């Protein structure tokens, strides 16, 4: 049996919150990406996503924990990446992220205390203070870190989401089952 990743330092309260999760909400810029925005000479935007983050999302979804994305910006590359990961709840162009959260609650019936949110900047705070588990990436704004229940060891876009997914699976005792499919 795999034990909790020793590099993840969490309180018993955070661990208990993670055990109750049914939905993980992710920001995009600064969480699923490193926050940098790339534009070509024609104004076309490019984003870079980490493959391990995507795989972590797929593994977490296999355990029954749903994943949603709420972003203040709108991007076709985000829509395509989320579609490839099988994420149904994708809300882009929502500077008022609470409206998207309310819609997710209505559609899924999942209560906010059964949700976690991973954020990096001030736009994420309204959701972070309403959900059961507030998580900030390691390179988040200092105020966001102050409101977070837990901060990842890795920065946004560089494995932080995978770290969160692995932590949730370990807290919910589903990590070993996911791991076993690779050890056959």
C-alpha cells in the first residue's frame, strides 16, 4: 500500500476536507498553465499545458471525483484541451466566477463544502472562500496563499494540478487502485 506523499505537508483538518471532495475546480491561467500568455504577430494566443497535470485529471476522474474549470479569460485552446480530458464543466470568460460556481452547484447538486478550488490570483478568492478546500499553487499571489487551506509545492502549469490530484486520491484511499493498473 502506498502511503501519503511525504513531501505533502497538510494538517488533519485539510486531510479530512480532502476526504469529502466530490468536485475539483481549477482556474486556468496560473494553475493549468504557468500564467504566461503568448501571442503571435496576428494576435493568436497560445497556451502551454503540462501533460502530467492532464493525466492526473484523468486519473482523478476515474475515481469518481469530477473536475470543472472556471476561467476569467476565454480561449479556444482551453476548450480543446478540456474536451480532450473529458471535462464537461468548462466555464470561460467568467470574471465573476461565483456565477459559474452557482451554475455548477445547480447542474451537479454537489454542495460547496464537497468542492475544492485551486487558484493563483485575486479573481479566485470569491470561490476559494466558499468551497470546502481552498488550494493555492506555490507561485500564487501572497494574498491568495493567505486564504488557502493548503499550498502546493509546485508552481502553476508545472505539475501543481497533478500534485493536487494525487493528494486527493491519497486522502480518499483511491490512489493504490489507480496505481495498480500500471503495476500489472
